[in-house]
C-alpha cells in the first residue's frame, strides 16, 4: 500500500511538471523561466537519484530520474527560446 501511495504521488507530480513544460514549449519567449530554478531542480534531482539508489527505493529512483529529465528538457527549451530571441 505504501508504494501505491508513492507511485500515485509521483504520477501527480510528473503530470504537473510535464504540463508546465508543454506550456513553456508553446510560449514564444522564455521571459518568465528562471535558469536557476532548473539548475537547482536538476542538481537536487541528481542527488536524490543517487540517494534513492543507495537506499534501494524504486519509487524514488524512477520519480527523481523523471524529475531530472524534466529539468533538463525544460532548460533545453528555455535555452532554445532565448537563442531565437
């Protein structure tokens, strides 16, 4: 039951982040996007992946790996938008 709660929380969190990335990708400029937010998210997510592997928790390994991916994709979109401006 505990893992089910963890997977549900992971799904909700990832859905909200994916929605934000889609919104960001459709925005013609990246004015409201903070590079520091994405750098902080990527760093924290990477550290949480390492921690999750060390403690052997698959919910957190998968979730934090996906969070790291969303940070990288979000930053890539932001850089592309700023490069076009």
